[in-house]
C-alpha cells in the first residue's frame, strides 16, 4: 500500500461489509482497510490482509483512519460513530435507523462540526436521493416511499406478527406510517426510510409503506414526491445480496461508490 491510499475502517463483517471489501479489492481501489470493528474477536474469518480486529471503539483513534464505515446494525452506530467523530474521522452510516432518536443525530452533527469531520449518509439501496434533496430546498407537499420485498426478506422481523408471510397469495401492505415509526420497528429492512426522510421533508412527514409480495424477486423502492419543484417518481428494483435477502446489492455498491469518490478529482 502507498502512503496515499485511503485509510479505511469497516465496522461490521457481515454481508455488506465483506461485500464492500471484496468489491474494492476486485476494482483495485487504492484503499487500505486498516481495521474491522467486530463484536466478537473470534469471528475473524476471511478478514482483509493486515486489518486489525477492533472490539473496542476506543481503539479506533490509534489507527488514524480517514474514513470509518458502519455496516453492523443499529446498536453499533452510537459507540463507533461517537469514537470516530471525536477522533476527527469522517463517519459513514449504513444503519440509519439509529437516527430515529433525534438526540443521536444532533450529537453527531455537533461532534462533526467541532472536530471538522463529516457525518455521511450514503443513499444505500436508493437512487435519486440527490434530486429529492435538491427539491426539498423549496417547499414540498408530500413524499411517499414504498418498500416491496419478497416474503423471505421480511422473516425474522415484526412483519411475521402482522401477516402470514408463508401463505401470501398477493402483495400485502403490513405497515403504513411515518418514516420514524417504520425505521424504529423494522431496523433491518427500513434503514432507507430514514435516508429518504432526511433527504426530503423529515421523519415525521414522510410516509412509508412496507409490502410483502410473493411475486417479487427483487427489492423494490418507489419514491413519489410533489412540491414547488414539480413532481418526481423514482423506482429501483435491486437484486438482494446473495448472503442476506434483507439487503440489496445496491447497498454495498453505494458504499463502494462513496469510498471511491474520495480517491479522485471527479465526484458525481
């Protein structure tokens, strides 16, 4: 690795974190994965060569990373984000459901400002977030975000108590409400609800519909918005990650794009 390589720490080595590392390696990106944050120090299989295992966020600062990327679940956001920002490192959040707590977001923004660091929220499985965010510079009347996934993607979540996932014969909307409520109740599947809400009109004005569809083969996101800017309708059909149907391939690709954007002069 050269001294100019981006110094990266990944928090989490599940389906998303390991996929991000594999894609960066395949693409030959000039990135040095300095460390991987894990809950269990014994789960070190297939970690990047030279990466230090971190189980305590307090040890993060010693590695002096340029960027810390969280992909480990909502419980990891506060301890790792606080440690990263206090050390002056930029912090990218995948488990944005942590920000249903307004105090967490406020703390992170204050730390980022004080330490001249950045809190980064990648678009994850979504597209068109730049347009939604731009449109929100003028008054907006509504934002509706529908999330459609196969029943298997909703197993192990609160959806099992709201519908018979194995017996569905047609699409079933088992939740409709605010982005705050959706992300709080379904943190594994609805992190994107926070992303569209923060980009647009907020957690309490954005409407989220969660749908189990036995005919779906991909994870679909449809965002509709109206306001002084005009109207927009954005739809993505994302392939699920082979190792985790709750997440999309696009989620990992979005993180790779964000990391690579920091390496060159062109940012799109």
